[in-house]
């Protein structure tokens, strides 16, 4: 049912997808499908183009974000995505995230812009490292459900980082205002 | 009046672009491949967005209306754009001004601001339609026949404000081809004219609204990276700040009448303009109770007053840069748009904020309308710039209210449009047949702090035990930035009826009624208008289908081709007859006969776009062709941890039997 973003954009499914190539593909497809191209066309055709343009935009959005990109690869391999059924995060990760939360609360309280920037940098480095580990792991799994399932904890970690990024962005906004 | 001019045998209808501004409006068109502003008989292009209503129901728009404002402050409506899509108790109604607001007598009436003018009640949509009608007339004077319009809106306009603008266009008898974001329009005109590539920021501070847009220009592609702004921030607020000070000089600070307020605001604006070129200005002002006084205003004093207003733009700019994931130093240029960017303080502020001198080779008054004209030309298919592609974004996050009043985001701000999302909900009462969904727009965590868009009520859910019915709700945001919602029960596949109750603005029926009122002969003309509209759609389909037959007949088998040609012939006959219902029926039949073929043709277009010359890849892509039904963008309902799906609804509508 779910439309695999790699298929929609006609790209090879891999975690370390070439984002520049994906962007070019998104543009080419948009050129063919954007509602602007269907002005004055019959209603059915307009509707169809609209839905496909939406799909193409959603695919591009999904590929840009490592979390949704990983989820797309899992789903394509037949791994059911249900956060509640997934393995619980390790105590070590939970502990680390809690400490990060506290640190964030502290720099937020002190309105410490430099501290916040450092924290953001650390987060981005952490995400980069995780992605660098995941790329070969996804490639090695070759779409096999059992081997993909073994990656769930790492993908879970990516999600934790994502949520933390959101809290970080909110703090950044607060400090900028 | 109000009729679409369609079958003018003399002049082919030509599309126009309209900048419907808070202070000034402008209509433009493409002539000989270049966009030009349309001027009135005095050679003026800018039409002040002022509307005067006289006691006999006569409407005057523009410069002449502005001249009436001093003597008739209550009957002359200015800056109506600030009221578009807003509710009766909006803070804007409490700001310094001269409009006589009518208190709503029912919750339904409270969905829109109502103005009392000459004993009549008017909505901002109707006043805007009067401005648009004037612009349409100007265009018709020059071009005879107008064939559709692109109307610009502030990028930061929400769904209600956009819908109101579109309603105004309809009411003015215009076919609204597209709502185009003002900064994007400016970038389009500038980028095509200067053949520029790179990352640009468009800083648009007009009379009533502020937008910041970061976009990438790349060989005809205009890709918006992020946008932000404030739809109630502009030169008007500077005038109010200074006007308040002037009222004190006049000894009229408490409860001044509309004449006095008008005078103070006009004097403030004149002073503001003068201080753009001068350090000091002396104003001769009347005093309450007789006599007059001379007030001297210096540029420094004005700057002290406008600083807090201008600084609010900085917050939005920094956020837009963050959302685009770039530092100001990565920009290749900053474009200034809007009359209020002439204020020296604003220029200085923008320069400091972005660390560079803004580009000067741009006409801040006309560039938006010129961009709209280019887009209109492209949409009408008359434009030659086939490589142009505008990729714009949703300015404010869309969310649904969940249990506990939290707004769960379904589409984040700065998502490229058109965009879609899909969520699955379950019923939580046995035999529940109704379901209500509250959609909000904004960035705040609680739904109550966001802007309420609409409540959607689903009816006719097949009665099942709690948790069994699965409702799949599809949200679409189209290229105008407007939201539509569809719902389907998954197990039975039944499409649900969705009743929309917009939180702000006019309902479809209200707009219809206004349209009818605008037509002298009521019903009869209404029928004629409907027939004319159907005929246009039919002609469009005939041309498109014949073109498709010429290009892609190979994608049809013999019996399909016969069916298409049959439907084509029947529609041709129906157009010549005089019934809107018949034309519609034949349109639907042709629609049906061509549906699958349209899908195949689209796949071919996609394959060509992807592959260019690589033919083997074309086939691979065509192989990916899927059914229409599945082509909806998907947004997996991802619930917050711990929440169960059944908690996510906003309450049953109590229709369980
Ligand atoms: N020379 C000037 N110095 C200062 N301000 C000016 C000058 N010229 C125009 N303005 C201000 O610019 C504003 C109007 O700008 P513009 O015509 O771009 O707005 P608009 O397009 O009607 O509004 P919006 O885009 O917000 O809907 C007014 O507030 C006006 O006072
Ligand atoms: Mg403007």
C-alpha cells in the first residue's frame, strides 16, 4: 500500500542514496506533473496529475530525512513498522538521552547560545556517525526481513535523535526571539 | 456584471496577473513576450486599494476613492486586505482606524469581519471584489477580453486568507487560475529578467503584510526553500505608531472620531514618506477645540517608533534561514520588495541582518504583478518559457487536534506543495457512525493557540463495534496552498461524506448568494452563466482530447479509441445545444472514456521527463505505472509513543445508534 519513495523517484533503494541525484529526479518529475502543467486540461487529468505530484513531493521529502528513509527501506523489506512493537531502547541510550535533555534544559534556562550551538553540533555529529554505520548495514541486509529487523534498534536511536532535534530547534527558536 | 466574458469572437481572451495589495493594487499582462503593467487613462499603473461607497450604492475605487477618505472616513474602506479571512473579534479590528465594524449577531456571522458602510453590511471579500472588478475593467479597456487571472497573496497567508482571496476573485467575475505567493512572483519576474541563478532571499514589506522567502533559482526552476512572515505587519503599523503620537499633539488622544483618526493617519503617512528623503518634517495639524499646532517629526523619532515593528521581521528572517538550513552568508542576493522597504531604517536593518547590501535593480512596486502576469501567461499555455517551474511551500504547519487539545502536525511548514498526508483513525464507541476532526494551522503546541481552519464531520460510517471501523483521512494541499479533506472507511472501502465547517470566512453558499445578488436578473442570468462556464470547460476538454488523440492514440486499443471518439462527438453536439446539465453529462462521459488513457499518457510524460534520451529507462518507468487509486501521497499515522489509535479522535459526534 505504502508507496516506496525510491520506486516513486525511480532510484536504487539504498540508505546512502545520492541526494543530489534524487533532487534532480524530483525536479524532472515535477516538471512533468506539477499542476501548473495541467491548467486547462480535463478535470480527471488534473486530479491524477495532482495526486502524482503529491506523491513525488512526499517521496522526495521522505528520502531527505534519514528516519523516513530508513523506514522506507524497512517497509520495502517487509518489516512492519510499529514503534510500540519494536524492541525497547537500551538503558544506555535512554540514559544518554536523559542527560542530553538535562543539558538542553540547562542551556535553555541560561539562554546560553554558544552552549546550544555546541549541543546542536554534537547532535549532528552523532547522527552522521549513526548514518555512516547504517549505510553498509542496510546494504548488507539486501532487503532480507530478518537482517533488516536487526537494524531496528539503530533506527530507533535515529528516531530518538530526531525527537531531540525537535526539542533543540524549539530551544533555538526561543533563544532567537 | 459578474458574467465571465467568454465567447468574444473578436479578441482572444488573454490572462492577467494581479497584485492585490493592502495599499496599492496593480494588474499586468504579458505583451510580446515581456510582462508590462496596465495603466489607466492617466497613465497610472498603481491603483490605491481604497473603495468609496456613496449613498446611492455607487462604488468608486482607487485614487478618486482615496480623495473621499478625509471627508468620508467611514464610507471609504482602505487596507481591507488586513481583514481578509479574519473573524469578527480579530485583534486587527481593535487597532487604530476608521472602519465601523458591525458586531456579529450569531456565531455564524462571527466567522468573518463585517463592515457597516452606508447602512449596508459588507464583508472584506466583497470590498476586495470591488477592487478586483476595477482592475478587471482596466485590463478589459486595453485587451477587450480577459481570460483568467493569477492573483498574488502574501506567502504567509493561511488557508482562510487564501480562500477569501479566491472568493473575491470569483465574485469579481474572474476565473482564478492560481493564487501565487507574492515573494515567489517577485523572484519569478526578477530571475527571468536578470537571468540570475543562486540562492536568494526576498524581503517583502508592504503596506499591510510582511513576507520573507528563501529560494533557489536554477535555470528556470524557482524552488522555495523556506518562507515566513506576518500577515499583519507593514507600513500601516508604522503609520499607526506615528499617528498615535500626532493624535496627542492634536489633543485628541482619547476617543477621537473617525475624521480625526483619518487625518492623523494620513499626516503620519505623509511624514513617513517625507522622512525617507529628509531628516525632519514639520506638520501643520488642527487642534481639538480649534486652532492649530505645528508638530516637528525627525527621522530619528520615526525610527524610534518603527524599530520594534521592523525588528519583528528579523525574528521571521532568522527562522526562515534556519528552516532553509543556511547561514545568511550563503545567499547570493537579497531582493527588497514592497513600498515600506523604502524607509531608510528598514534598508539599514536588512543590510545588517543579512550582512550585505540588498539588490537595487528592481522596481519594488511593480515586480509582484509582473511575476503574476508571467505565471498567468505560463498557465494559459501561451508563454514560451516552457522550462519554468515554480515549486512553492506550505507556509504554516497543518495539524489536527488530538485528545488533550494537542495539535499533532500532519504536514510541517515549508513542505513543498502540492502536498498530501494520510491518517488512519478508528472509532471508539460501538456503532459509532460519525466522527469529527478539527484541523488547525500554525506552529504552537496546543490546538487552541493555533489558527482554527475547519471542523470536518464524517457521516455514514458503517456501524461496527468500537475500534473496528478504520477511517482513512486524506489531506491534500493544492498548488494554491488550499486544503481539502477526503475520508474513506478502509474495511468497506466506502467513501465518507465530509461536511466542512470553516472556522473563518464565507461558506460556498454565501459566496453563491453574493454572486446571485451581483447579477441583475437573478436566476435566469445564473443559468446562462452556468451554461457559459460548462461550455468553456467543454471546449477545453475537446481541444485537450483532440490534441491527445493526435499525440498518443497509440496508447488506446481499437475499441477504446472508438469510445473516446464517440464521447468526443457527443460532447461537440451537446455544446451547440443550450443546456448546462446536458453539457455536464457529456463532459462526465468523455471524462470516463478517457480516464485510463490519461493515466497511460501521464506515465509516458513521466518517463520522458525522467529518461530524456535514455529509452530503456523509459520502459522501466512505464512498468512502474500504478492504479489511480493508489496515487495518493502517504503519511503513515505515527502516533506519539504510548498513545493508542483510538485516543486520537477529537470526539464522537454522538451519532451512534
Ligand atoms: N517613499 C516612501 N517612504 C516610506 N514608505 C513608503 C514610501 N513609498 C511607499 N511607502 C509605504 O509603502 C507601503 C505600501 O507599499 P506597497 O504598495 O508595496 O504595499 P502593498 O503591496 O499594497 O501591501 P501588501 O503587499 O502588504 O499587501 C505603504 O505603507 C507606504 O506608506
Ligand atoms: Mg505588496
